[in-house]
C-alpha cells in the first residue's frame, strides 16, 4: 500500500500477537493506522504492542478470548474508548486443534473448534457491525478463512468446516450491510510461515518437520510457504480505498495451491 494510506484510521486485529495478525498490525501501523490488537496470550500481545510503539504507532493491546461474547464486547468498547471509532477490523484469531479422522472427534472437540474458529468470527462481526452502523463513514471487515474451507481437509474436518462457515458468514453479511457503506471480505489463506503452521508440521512428523514442509512446498506452484507479510498486504488492500468496489470477496492467497479446483 502507499505510505500513510490509513492515516488516522482505527484498525482492530484479533489474533494480533503472532503470524499473519502480527504482520498485519505492523503493516497497518506503517501506513498510519491506529491499531488495537487482541489475543489470549498476554506476553506475546504485549511484545507486539512494544514493536508497534517502537515503530511510532498509536496502539493498544487488549487481552481477549474472542470465543466469549462478553470479552468481545469489552474489546470493541475498549477500542472506542481509546480511539473513538472503528474503521477496519481483521478477524483473524483461530486454533487448529487435533488432527484425526472425523469419527474420532468428541463432542467437546467439536464445540471448541466451532467456538474458537467460527462463533468467534460471528461474535466479532456482530460487535464491529453494531459500532460501524453508529458512526459516519461505514467501515471494512476482513475475516480469515482458509483453503481448507474451500475443499475440505483430511484429518482436520472440524477446522475445515469452521473455515467454510466463515465464507458463508462473510458473503451473507456483505450483502446485508453493503448499503450502509460497510464492506466485508474474506482472506482465504494458504500456507504461511506462522507458529500455527510450524506446529502442524511438527505434529505430523515430530522427528522431521522440515521434510513435511518440503513435501508441502512441492505441491504449491510458487514452490514455497508464504510469508505472513504477503497475507498482510492482501488484508490491507481489502481494507483500503483501493478496494472500494470489493465486497463479499473470497480472496484466495495461496501461492497457486488451489488453482486446479477454482
């Protein structure tokens, strides 16, 4: 994005303490935004806050479990109390969970997967939309989905189901709120070098996670795992005035992995 293209804008990012969320926070701050990050991990969140402040950004960190309605409401309220409005929201928090066949999951594992990966996005969107409807200028929301939500994922059916659900929420809300000047899009992410992905590689092969990464990279037409910064730039575009005619979009950023299935 162009320098300071988000000057004065207020951006809220969940899952902002690592991976794509952290990269997005730094990129928004670079372009002039005032940034609020949220995560369950206080230590990592405070570390990213220090990075933002050292870069000269106006920023805040709010510890929050976004699967809990009261904490989501408090998060948005804290954002408004600090900065007065909410222009952009990036709902990015997620967990992968255990890898196993569908019939081996428990009721509790299903409930957790839906709470952390799908209900959390709905809760955030609900609170964010209520705020954006009260203010002038509308807003932009981006929700992180996954290529697993496009075609399923063996050994990760619950995660895939939640990520598919995010696409349904995104498109439905985009249609509902377009007339209010609120654009809602989804980042459909492929494999990016994040602590979450590295954890998946380690679970698949504790003895040699690098071999798993190499095998996966060979399936990607661009031949590599993505950098979080590359996903972040896509998020910034979706939130920017340059994407003023884009809403309800499922923007696939995956190095070409899903090209045969699009």
